[in-house]
């Protein structure tokens, strides 16, 4: 199975982003494929991974479990924050399609706590 297809189907992936010092930081996240094959991820807007991606688009992905234990090899990628309304809608649609009620529950919780509009969305391209 091609690595990008395996990443698209995995329930969790580890997103590796890099500090300004070059130190890698890994985070287990949900990701869902868009129509063009990119992967989309959502996060709290003030999360460290979002801040790191503002400084560098260098990233890597690996299949993992919900605790971040790796089940695959690292694959280099390019990640960027999504800002356009149409792209955010596409990312949300992809996440809802893949995670169904779990994503809807996450949305509900974020709305309840007032954090829904503070989310950041990330597009990841795997070469």
C-alpha cells in the first residue's frame, strides 16, 4: 500500500513539526484526505504545532496510535495553515466524512467551550 494511502486511512498520525532550534516535536492527531489527496488536520489555534508551523512549513508524518506510539516510518511533508473559508470548509467536510460522530462531538465540545472559532486548520502535502 502506498505510504500516502496508508496515512489517509490511518485513524491517527503523528505530526512532526520543528522548533526554531531544529528540535522535532511529535503530536498524535486526526487527519483526513481532501479530494486532491492533501491531508487536513485541525488543532487549537494557540497550540504549539500551530506556532511552529508559522515559522517553518517543514513537517513529517507517521502512522501512530492515539497515544502517539509509532506504527510506521516517518514521511517528509510540507504543512501550512489554512486561512481561506472555502479551504476550512473543505477540511471540515473531510474530517466529518472520516470521523463522523467523533468529529461532530469534538465540534460540539469546542462550541460549548467557545473554542470552535479559535481552531486552526492545517493542510499537509506528502510528496
